[in-house]
C-alpha cells in the first residue's frame, strides 16, 4: 500500500519570537511531525533549544514532537525530554556504544515513545546493526549536524537505500528519515531511495509561502516514491514471468 512521505519541518529555521505561529502554520499545512533540534554546544558546536521549549510545544500542538538529540550525554538527559512530552526521540550513534544505544532505545520505549538512531554523514550504517530490529526510525543525516541551511551531501540517497535494505534483510521496517538540505530539488531523490520522513528547515521556513513550500516538497516526494514503487513492481513481475 502507498504511504505518503511525511514532512517534518525543523523549528531551527522558524522565527523563535513567533514559535506558536510557526508551529500552527505547519500543522495546518499538513506536516507529519514537528522536528525539534536539540544541540548542546558540545556534540555539535551550536547551542539551540532544550526541555522547556519541548514542554511548551507539547501544549501548543497536537502534531507529534520529533526530538533530535544532538547531545553528548543522551542517557542522562533522555528522561527529561520524555517527561516533557517527546513523542519520538532520536539519539546519535556517535554519542553511544552499542550497549548505550540499546539502553537508550529501551528507555524511550519504556516511556511509550518511538525510538530512532541517527547516523552522521561519515558514520557507517554498520553501527545500526545491533539495534535496527528495535528501532521505529533511522535518521540518515544528509549534512554534518549543527546548522540549518547547509547543502545536501550528494550520494546520501545511496545510504538511505542501504539502510532500507539492511532493515529488510533482518525483517525490520523502521521509518527512514533524512535530515539536512532537503528541498524541492533533493526531496525526490531521497524519497525514491526509500525515505519516509523528510526534515525541512530552510526549504519550508525561509520560503515566501512556507505552507506552499511544504505541500510542494511533499508532492514531489510522493511522486518519486510512487514512481520508484511502480518500477520495483515492474521488475518483480518481470522476474516472476521470466
Ligand atoms: C542540522 C539539523 C537539521 C537542520 C535542517 O543539524 O539536524 O534538522 O535544522 O535544516 P535544513 O533543512 O535547512 O538543512
Ligand atoms: Zn535535525
């Protein structure tokens, strides 16, 4: 069955003086998640928002809060974000060893939230192997984490395809999210490769008409996804017939 690609606008590119307005805007425009970029000035050079903002967002929107933790000590801070109302929490594979990742995923699930693990552009997908069967989502970074408005790293779509294949091989089907430099010109490529959730910062919030930009990106992503599914079906039936 065809599942539309979901758009997760990143509040990092929103107007912090008008957060309520900017969240309402994407909710009305059909966003699937609100993407909240938490940076600690240590795991990444930038410092952004934290627990109090997540708490207030929870009251302001019915969209699921997708909290991307770019922090060095996720195991310590996870309970705070879960208590604040995070619906989906992403921890970075580079911040934890395999045992730590498993503990983080278990803690997120114990709180009733969805669990994801993120990989930076140069992190091999192999780090996902010990936990992939337990994940609700894998986040493939298409820029170095830290700042919005960067350019998409060419070839990330191949990594997306590898993650999809890796999950399928062990009977898992986590959502695959791509984050960084996603716009009207890059969305189709990652959607065709198997991405289910696209994070968009500047491409939505820096647009003249953010709601229109969101809808346009969702439309090109869906079109690419449908075309990829159709091509896959054709190949499968050709194999069956031959
Ligand atoms: C980067 C963040 C991204 C970023 C996306 O570290 O994780 O979510 O804000 O912004 P754009 O879409 O502008 O690259
Ligand atoms: Zn992010």
